[in-house]
């Protein structure tokens, strides 16, 4: 019996917004890598994200392990963008005192 050995490409793709996702899902590369770095096993990641297939999780983790520098650069850029968006949102919608404002609004409507 001969074992057929074939290379499987990592099941990841970049969407129109530049976000890398596991192919055919909405789960981001960020999500899988972060869960892995926090100590989750591929099986645990699969339990948390049922749209992912276990072989795909292993391939994505393998991709990360082979391309750590590039993935960390990508993750750093995503975090930088998230921080900018958060700052812009906080400037537009001041989070300080939001609970008090919402409670006051609720009490006015009664």
C-alpha cells in the first residue's frame, strides 16, 4: 500500500476589507491564532467555533507556526486599526457617564 502525500494549502483567504478569514467561514485568522496562543487546543477551538472543521483548524495553526513573523505583523496592524476605530468612536460618543445618561433617559420615558 502506498500513501499518497499531498500538500494542502492553508484554508485562509483575504476578504474585500483586507481581513484574513478561514475559508468559507466568517471566523478570522485573529480568532484562531489568539485562541491557540491562549492555550486552546484545536479541538477546543472547534467547539467554540462550530463553523470550523478540525482539519482546517490544524492547517491554520500550521500556517501560523510557519509564518509567525508575518502573522504577528498582520495582527499588530489589525490591533492598531482597532485602536484607531475605538478612539474615533469614543470621540464621537463619549463613554464617560453613559450609564447615567441612559438611566436618565429611561426615567424620562416612564
